[in-house]
């Protein structure tokens, strides 16, 4: 079958560290001079030079020379400001060369780390030289990359003039604050039952409750929305909400009443990026006073909320998905002197780091010792040491992975959260991010870039496949794949 002729796209060509690269012009917002001084962020990755202020926004500056392992340069430089999926970041480059129209061609199979960031190349129409195309999705998915998120577009109320814009909201009281919850989010109201302690320390997460045989995550609405809540206070009532299909509960001191309101009557908030993200505005009422109208979009952007809610309550099936089969892709976020992600189904168990264990003799390859877990031996590996990080801080958790008949425990700083991504089952794409060449360190052969979902719902993750790492620790010559989901679940 003949391939359809590709349509040229427009690219910005630039030079960094003696190499020529390109970016799709649609991702380039502007080009600005590199300031003399940058505000260095504490404990940032070496390739994060610092922060720069650009019209009321503070943008992280990424040194592409350091990120791509190119020769460092000290001459004049500029910043390319990228805007991609409502995220902003500035790239330090040596110079911007030209804007051209070209058709990129995929590169051959290459398992090096750079291949994931530069998966294609185009030809400079003037010089005829090859230019590598920088993949912005892959760039922003790397661990340690910092970005600035920009505000969501506000609703243009004037576009609805003459139409019916009456809505309903449930007014609730939380300590000294009054909130308005859009009625389409509210599922039911119950007296607060017994609360089971939380299994993970996340701001606002109070624990779990049982409701008709189903466990629900329970949150403090004030702490969830970024406000201080009195210590130990848990309201008398519980409101069950659904956001983007995830069901969870919040406790409130009092349920006031359901009210109707005109959308045009909602008052804008004072300039505050946090408030504008989490609240639609201020809802006035003649007898009940003013309430903060909670934004469903803002709640959906709180990753800890949707991640923890997805651990317990079944996701309500998204509407309009036709006959395309969907499935859930779960991931564990954890810290090992840096932020990392691994597929949840690869983990046999997550346990606290034991106080005592049997030391190992083969410490050069990363083995630390062994411990017993319900009658089975678990070989312990310090994941931080495999990552090339030497730290005096003791590990607090162990991620246990089964490798055929053996168990291997990867020592980490701590677990952070579990994230569930619901997407079409055929939207999963896995690419190499590390180095898969013979003789490469096992840790490099276990890095992947994972893309899930389509269009505006697409999400790209930088993943560390611990199951593959466990197999390579046992036999470095083994050819390993990365399993992201259980074949038993769909």
C-alpha cells in the first residue's frame, strides 16, 4: 500500500552544544534573552538552571546541553519559551537559526536515552544538513523537569446571554468557611461513619469510610483546597462527590441547603492563581451570605485527590466512549532521592523497611541483604544506589517485586501516591527511554516513556520498570519487556 504524501509542518531550528535541533513552531511561544542571573531552585536537577520571571510568571529554565549530554557552552545564549498543553518552560540554547517548512522522518530503531527525546529528524532546506526533532511530550515527561502551569480559560458568560443559565449548588459549612458545591458533583449526603486511618500521608486525606459495602476516600475540604483546618476537627456530616468519574467523600460541619443561581451572578475572585484554579467565583445569596463556588475542573487537577479516590471507589464510566474498550492503568509514584513512577501491577507488596536484615556479601552490584517476609526470602536492593545516588538517609519503604520464584525488594525513601489513568485499551504506547545496548547498566535498560490516552486526554509518563530491573539483577543477559497492566483486568 502506498503511503500518503506527508504534509510539511513548520519548525524552529536552533543550535545547542554544537548540535542542531528543531521544535514544532506551534510549541514555541517566544524567544527572549537569557538574563544575567537566575534564581536557583533548591535540590533541583543539574539541568535545571533556575527560574526566570516573564510577565508575572516564573518559568523554570532547562539547560539542554546538560540534559542531552552535549558539550557545555559559555558564549551568548537565548531562551526558547515553550507552551505545551498549558505548561510553560524555558529552554536555554546557544542561538536560534531559522524557521523552516519540512517533513520529519522517523529515525531507525535506537534504544539509547536520546532516541526517546529525538525520535525523528528533518533536513534543513538551505544547507541540506540533518536536524534532530526534539519531542516536547517526552521532554516534559522526564523526572526532574519543572514546568509552570497556566490558568484554564475562564467561561465567557456573555456567550450565554438570552439562554437559560440557572444552576444549582449545595451550600455547606466547613469551620468558618462556606462552600458551594455544584449539584452535578453531589451524589449523596450521609452522617459521618467511623473513619479508618489513612494508609498514605497526603495533605487533606483523612482516611477511608465504608458506605454500603464500598470504601470511599475521605478528605478534609479545607486542607484539600489549600487552607488550614483546625487540628483533629472532623465534621458531623459527609458529602459524597464525583469528579471526572472518581467518587470520594468530604466531611462538613453543616449542610445548609440547595440553592439555585444565575451563572452571570457569580462574582469573580480577587487575583489569586490558587483561588482561580479551585473556585469558579463567589456565589452571593440574599439571606445565606456569600459562598465560594468550587470548581470541578480545579478539583480534577489535584492529582492526589483523583489518585487516592481511584484506589477505593470504582470509576464511573466516561460517557460517549462508544464501543471502544477502556481499561485502568495504575501507577505507583515514589521517592528515591528523586521522583519516580512504576506500574502498580509489577509490585507484589509495599512494606516498611525492616529494622534488621541479613547483610549481603555482593554489595558492588547493589545487593544490600535479605529479609524474611511470611516465610519467603526477599533479596534487598538499594534502588538509590542503582540510580547512582549515595545518601546517608535510611530507606523507609520497600517495593517488593516477584521475579519468577524469587522476591526482590527495592529500598526507597517513601511512597507518594497511586495514580489511576482510565483510557482506551489500545491507546497504550511504550517507548525506550534508557540505554538498551549490551553491557548497559540494568537501571538504564528499565526506563520507558509511556503514552496513554488520546488527544487532550493523552498523558505521558516517564516510568521505571522494576519488574524488568529485578530480572536483570538476576541475569543481565536476559531480554526483558515492561508489563504495565494485569492480563486478568480489563
